[in-house]
């Protein structure tokens, strides 16, 4: 009976929700975009071109691992318990993680499942190599353990704390990091808090110790001159890309370069100065130095051409944080260079500063190499992913530091922290319009190229959910969220609001909207400006010819010259409207050439883009003259004293009492009033006329004009407006949702039906369509529940809880015409929840990450000169034998590597003989290692014999020369006296 009465009150004859039953209201969790918590670590695989991101545990969710590939390729990995991810590393088709609970976990990138895990006591770091089946785990007490990736267990191999053995009286000796020699895999560089050690797997002993001492009178890294010898604690230790030198970094800002052969200091410097260990009388005031957080010894394709990328080490009183790049240039040939040449080399060719956003420190960075995973992931890098203390990511070119936009370069989820998001809006854009919106921009190759998206079903929806995401750097990115189907146009559009305004500071975006047919876009700012963009070509492509303009408060300015020079075709800046009446609270772009703007100052403006011109501008106090009578039941809600627009919609419908349809603009305010305007043609354009004001109970959340006969939206589109000349009428109804009620009425009288919410405040609402079933009002409430109501009976169809949403941000949620709820789950992550689903939870992606046809490049090896000079080469298979012992069965990679070594190292006859042998692989590897040692000893003996023979020959020559000189002298004397 209630439904029948409400239908009569609204004049609706049809039950638009007749085909929707409560069982159909079952929200799915279709997808999530963004990062669930603060980013803690990064890793990149240059072979597969994949990026891994780890997060910290927080109140918004547990620590999680994300792996991203090209376009929309992604997978996520969730640990079995709540934890924070501390470190990530790629090894073949596996991902290795270390978390805050001291657990090493191995993940299968193909399936997304955890393969194995092991727990250690107080681990501080881990080390992997693309060619090894081992994970070296450094413990806080200084010991190093090894985890067998092939056998999925901890090996018995263990390296003790060598520094404590060297100096038993040293206190607090902890391990800080470990690194394998880039060419000789048989050497391991260990960084302790007191110094560095080179450990030899071959000899199973430490072969060199490095302890940095600053002599009295020397300034050191921080410029402090004292009369005592200082030993600054160590923070990092690194190999030169060819292993020629060792670098240690210290807490005082010192960078010390060592000769690993004899353990001498080659040079010592800071970021600013060189020769810091030379005593001096005038070094200037001491500085407080920011600790080093990350150092990479980078190299070009030629590993001898190097440079240092450094995070930290600069003075604490510097006004801006940055990354420092010390370009060292080609490394001198060690065997033929003097000591002065080697020392002068580390003075560097130049120092570059790579700027980062102010107000945040650089915690870590991840290099993006072009091809090779070797040389500690620092060979020929093309970009840098920088992680800031704020939780954001910045991408820069290497080594210039020029910022790289993540648009179409990284996964959309990564852009949510690149930088943080200020505002999100969703529009349901016509499919044919969106398919034609592919921008043409001068841009480099995408950073991520790996993975393949799983084939999804094709669902040809007439409308696509297009999300507009405004970031803190004033960039707006626009892309298709999809319906868990094949996305025909997965590219992103980019709009630069700061460039359109010609300023970089004080640009906070507060309102967004995109027309769902024409694709025109508008954005409003906190300072009261509105920028309108249109799709088209750039007349200034390749040229930066932005014309300076004078301020024009209340007027419209042509800003087409402010287009981005690199954008050939896309959303181009069209006009700038300087409303300047407080922050823009709402902006609405119609499909028939109108833009309506409301501000928190209480002003409303309507712009006709055909001029363009402002056809209406007035404060809300002028056109909302009727006094609102607050309800006694709603008196517990405090009402603001000033009224301003918060929701605007354009429509075409027949008003109550009219015999024709008109273009209408409906404006809802924060005090629950709905003003109705008619847009009437005049001689040269249009004018706006107020025809009525309807009072509701509270802040307007949504205004939805619908066709009362069909339920479809009564939007103002080009074909509908054109049909008005033929006398076509649209029997429209206005559905208005406030925080405390739903009201259906015929504008502009306000007569109709309503339903109140008695328990919770509504934060988002929309009239949604369930294809082949009908229409219903879907609303989201502050208690994280979503509810569906029938039209026109306003009967509750269903109610479901959405516990994954952040209760403090439901006010920022959106609901689309297709019934998709877009809500925040944390500071940088949104969930997409279709309410007309099956109640399915979020499922991991079935995308393929690993391409098995991509071969791992061989690991660099020692040079011929190093071999001849006595360096014994240890291959990865040899290291497997040294660590795992002879009883460990060979892994698949070990067998393949051994076979490859056998084919390349032995002649055909020897290979045939080895192939016919019945010995096992373990015996073969043992014999191979013994043969190599024997051959090296033979070579050493041969070189020693050659040295002895050469020495004897030199002695004979010296004796002969002496005899000749003596004979010559005696012969002269005889001639003189005889």
C-alpha cells in the first residue's frame, strides 16, 4: 500500500524495481587500485621487467607484496600472518621476501602462492644472486646463514662474526650488510658496524679487514677537527662494479675507497670535499650530517665507467633533500696506473643533485637497469624509483634527475602514491567516446614491459566507468576501471592543472567532473579557479609558447596556448574561469555545452561554452530566499549558517504545470535546498531563469533526474535537446538523496514522496540500473553498509555490510549509474564493489608474470689477467658444492649450468669421455673442482719456474756485463803504461 501511495504522489505509474529481488543485491569485491599501506621496500627484475612493492603493517591492513608488469598486469602476495615487509628480491621465477617477524618467504610468481618459509633470529639483511639457489641471511649478531631455495630448507653452512674474532674486546659489533663480488662469486664483502671484511668461500677464511681511522687534525666527513684518532662507525660497504676497489661509508659522512688487494686506503672524501683524512688547520665549522640510507655504485654498459648514487650524507641544515650522484668516469687501469692517478680518480668528474619533493626524506631507491640484473642491479640504469619518508614514490631519469610521469609508464595502482591522491571522481562515459580518447604524446618506452594479462570475457557495456584521479602535484589521470572484463582502451589520459594555471604552488584540486558523452573535463581548485579541457589537437605541439595573461576575476580567459608541448592530441586546456569566491565545492559539465560551478563562498555560476560566456552568476543568498523550517526531529543535527552548492545536475524534462520540456539545471546545497533553473535560448545564446526552490531535510548528497516511464537517466544530450524543437517531451522525476532522506518529486513544485533514514547518515547515493531487471536507488552509509531502495515505493530491497571500507572516508565514496561503489579502504587504496553481483570476495589476478623464453644473461666473470695473476675462478656450480657439500643432490639449475660449463670448457673429445662416464653429478663436480685447483697449481708452479729461470738468466747477463767492463778497463790501463 505504501508503494502504491508513493507512486500516486510522484505521478509514476510503473514499478521500476519490479524485477529486482533481495537475493540479487549481493556486492562483489571486483578490484582494488592503489597501495594498501605505507611502502616499505622496492625491487625490480630487469630480465622479466617486473616491479615488486612491499608495504608495512598498519591499521588499514597487513603488510602486503604487489608485483606489477605492463599496463594492468599485477599480482599480490599476502603473508600468512600480519607483518611488515622489509626486503624483496627476484630470483628466477621466484620472489624472496624478508619481513619484520624475521621470516624469509619464497613466493612462486607463476601461481602467486608461497612455496616455503624459514624463520631466523634477529635477521638484518638478506642477499640473493640471479644465478644462485641460495639466500644469504645476515643476523644481528654478525653470523651469516644460507637458505637453500632448491631444497627449501636452511643449510648447515654458517659464517661466524669475523670482526668479533679479530677483536674480542670490541663492543656492539653488529652486521649491517653483505654483497657478493660482482665478478668473482667466491668472495663476499661483509659490512660490520666497526669495519668491513672480505671472506673467501674457497679458503673459508677472511682474507682482508678494513677499519677506517681518521688521524688527529683531519676533518673527516663532517669537518670536525680533533686531536684524537677517530674510528667512525660504518654504515655501508660496496664493491666497485669490477671488484677493483671497495667502498665503505660511515656515520660522519665519510666515503672511503680501499684497495682490496693490500687493504690500503686509496682515497677518502665526503659528498662535498676530498682528502678528508689529511690533517689541516682550517676546515670550517663542523656539520651535522644526515646518515646515509642507500648507496649504489652504478656503471654504464662498460662496467669500468662508474658513478655513485647516494641517498643521505648531506648536511642536515640544507633546505632541501636530494639524491647525490658523484660521476667518477672511466676507472684507471689498476696494473699500469700510479697511486696518485688512482687517488685523483675518486675526486670525481662532477657532482649532480637530483631534487626530491620538499618536506620528505629519501628512505630508499630502486634503480631500473636497462637489461642486466648483475652488478648489484646497477648496470646501465635508465631510471630511479625513489621512496620517500612520506610513503610516496618519485620516478626520475638517470642520471639527470628529471622527473618521469607514471602515466602509461607504471601500473595505475602505483600512481596512487606517485604522489598521493587528493580527489577522485567517477563518470560513466559512452563507450564509443572513450574508445576514441587515446592521447598522442611524446613519451619514452614504458618502464614495465613484463607479464601478460589474462584473457577476460567481453562485456560490451554502453558506458565505461572512467575514474578521474587528482594528485598532489596537480596532475589528473583519467582511465577506465573496467567491469572485470577486457578493457579495450587501457591507456591513461593526463591533465596538468598547474600548467593550465601557470603556477606550481598553491594548486589544490577540490572538484572534478567529465561529461559522459562529449568527454569535456573540468577541474576546480581551492583558490576558486575552474579549468575546462576539450579533446583535440595541439596547435602548439613541440613549442612552449604559453602566453602570459593578466588576472581576470569573474571572467573567462582563453588558455589554449598553455597546452603541454609534448601532447600532440588529447585533452587540451580550453578556458579558465576565475570565480574567486572561495574553494570550488562542485563542478558539473553537461553534454550540451554548459558548465555549472559552485563555491564554498555561496556563489553559483553557469557558463555557456559556445561563447564562452558566463550566463548566470549570483550568490546563493539571492536565489534561495525562502526560509528553511528545520524539522523538530532533525534538530540534533547542527546546521551551518551559510548555504553553498554541493551537487549540480543538468537534465531535460517537463516541469510541473508546463506542456513542453526544457533544459534544466538542478542545484543542491549543503543546507538541503534544491534550486531549479531553466536554460532558455535567447537571441545570441542562452539565459538561466530560476523557477523554484525545494526544501529538504539536510545536506544534498545526490541529484538524479530520471525518466518516470523507463527509469533511464533524463540527461541533457545533443539528440534530446535537438528533439525539443519537434515538441518531444520527457516525463521526468527528480530523485534527491540527502544525508537523512530520499525524496522523489516533480520539479519544481517539490510535491512527491519521501523516506527518512533514522539510524545513519547517507554519504553517497545514485539511481542505478541492473540490466534486464530494473532500477533502484543504491546508497552508502556511515556505518559502512550499502542499501538498495525500490522506485517509486522506496522500500528497502537489501542491506549489506562493506567491512573493507575505511569508515572515516565513506563521505568521499562514489556510486555510479551501473551500481559500482568506489570507496576508500585506506589512505591510498580504493575498492570497486559492484552491488549487483554474487557476493564474491576479492580474488587474485590470473595474469602471467613470467616469460620462460627470456634467458638470464650470464654472470660476469674474472678477466684473463686476473686468472693469470693467480685468482682462482669459482663458478655458481662450484659455490653450490662449497656451501651445500658433496651430499646435496644437484638442483635443476645446477645440472643445467654444469652441463653448459662442461660443453664450453672441454674439447669435444673430453666432453664425449665425460658423457660416457658413470660417475654421478656430485662426483663430477668434486672432480671438476679438484682439476681446476690442480691446473691452477700447475700454472702457479710454471709461473714460479719461469720466474726462477728469468732471474738466473738476468744474473748471467749481469756477470757478463761486469766482466766486459773489467776487461775494457784493464785493456785501457795496459795500453797506457805499456
